[in-house]
């Protein structure tokens, strides 16, 4: 990884991301309605709100009744369905008052047909042999921008700077970041750093994109765990992938772990369709392994339906978020325990092997004398005692969900139920 001089903000090491699908979040689907939910989310332990694209959606070749969030019609205004820039500015101010950060989705690779630049700066776009705008990925409602044009590059950076300057956002989640040249992202970050130090999240897994970004996705893990849930791999396969990630990524590179997001939910199924009874154990993993956990809108409800992508389809909130307490415990632990820090070379993460390695995935994270032990039963094997094979730092531990106190100087294992999960912590 090349040294570009970018240092992640310290708060990112113990933070989390909550993806906001504004259109489907409420019947109103706007900034003002969502602002009313922020105190609840802050109580749940959410720290970073990632808003899916809030810019207008192009009308030409629009899909469905409302179109794709990712077919931008103008980079420096809001989707009128969501409200005005003043409404969004007010939301950011309210979020900051609650201690929340706000990042916005940035779609730099392409725009929708009929984007304002197609009229004012058609030279910003790629054109085929017939002189027509086109998209190289076969997406028929968007067209590619031309990063061989220096003027386009600066116009894109200026548009990003608009949102930092005018609304005081805290960073960007950059859509399909690997489709845009890395040197553009490096230059964008250099310029925007002069305005404000931001958090940069890339929707990609390319290692070298950490030259510009603080965090990248763990897509491969999400797919591998779905393979596991469907019997296409085993725990050894999970270990192989984690070992590969550990070997390839530098210690300070943040990986973002998740069980759902807007693409997965709409196109491939809810976490319950993909994982079944593994859903909650894998959510525990996402919040405790080395990195940054991410939650999608409605997972706390929980939401059992696929949300329409191009049409209005609100989340079926039932007035009580059954998993609020579950996520609150996990997110609070991640934010406060020294051994939960992600992307921190001071924290050592190692697998803890047991006498049930075919069913149980267990690991220890340690930062000095602070220790976190996670034990996940990834099977339907019921009510058994799993015995640890490796040494575990002795002393008294407290279990996160039950409050159980255990002296692991004496006890060398734990009881687990089918699909059970336990998280023990020991502070220095």
C-alpha cells in the first residue's frame, strides 16, 4: 500500500455505519420524517448515518415509477421527494447535536441519462463510435463519465466540496469506487482535506484503494457466509478467507462487515432468506471481528421483506424494534471496549479452537490486558459444552447478553444452544 499521507480519524476505529434508505424508511420518505428517528438510532448505538444518494434522479430512461437512486440528475441539489438542501442541512445539524456523523453516497462513475451536464458539458461523458453517451457495464439507465478529461475531474471534486461546504457532512461512501481511477480519489481527498477531515468509505475490495480510502467492503465474506449457510463450504472455508484477508490487508485498513444492504436486500434476499438461523450469530461476528460493522435500514425491526428498488415500498415498522436491544449491546461494546477497536495494530485477533470446530467459530481479541472472547455456534447442535483448546487469558469475564460472570482461570469452555452466541469481555 503506497503512503499517501492520509490518516484515518481516530473515531473511525470504534465506529459503525447505519445505511439509510430514505425512500423506504417512512411513508413520507423525506429528511424531516427521518430526523424524528435519529434519537432512537442514537440510543441504539448508531454513530454514522450513511444516506443513499440524496441527489435528484434523472427522468430519461428512468426505471420503475421513481427510478434508481444511483441515476443522478444533478450533483448539487436534492431529490425534491426528500426535501430541500435546507432540510438536509437542518438534519445534519440535528445529527451532530446528537453525536452522530453523516456521510452521503457519491456516485462518481456515471450519471443518469439527461443529467444537467449532458446539456452544459457533454464533453464530460464517454461516447461510442456513433457519438452517443453509453455505459460500459450494460446498465441501461446510466451513462459513463470520462475521467480522461481533467475538467470533469475538477468539476466532480467541486461538486463533492459543495456538500461539505454547504451542509457540513462528515464523509462519503463512494459507489463502485473501483470503476473510477484511484488517482482521482487521491486528488479528491487531498483537496477536500483542506476543507475538512472526512471519513472515506469505498464500495470495493481492491486492496490498493486503501491508498485513498479509510475503509472498504467485505463483500467476499458476505458471499462466503451465504455459501456456508447453504452448505457449499464449511468453517475451514471461512477460516481460509479470513486468513487471506488478514494476510493481504495492512493492519490499519478497515474492513466493513455486514449481513445486508440495499443491493442484497432488494436483489438477493433479506438476511433471513440468505442465512436463516445464522442471521444473528453473523451479526455478532460483524460487530466484533476486526473492522467496522454496518446495519441496513430496518434490520433492527427486523425487516423480513425485500424492498422494491425503483418504487415506493416502505419498511413495515411495527412500532417496536425487537432487535433494538440486541444491536445496542453490540454497537455499545464496539464503541467502548479497547479490544473491539477496528484497524488498530495494537489489537490482536486470533482464532480460539475448540473440541467442536466443525460447528463452533470462536475467537479472541486482545488489547493489552483488555480481552474480548466471542463464541458462535454456527449449527443446530443443541445444548452442549464446548471446550477451549487454546490458552485464554484467565480471570473474570462478563457475558454481554446475559450478564453471566465466568472465571476462565478455572472454567475452560462454555455452554451453547443451537445457533447460540456468547460474547465475554474482560477489562484491564
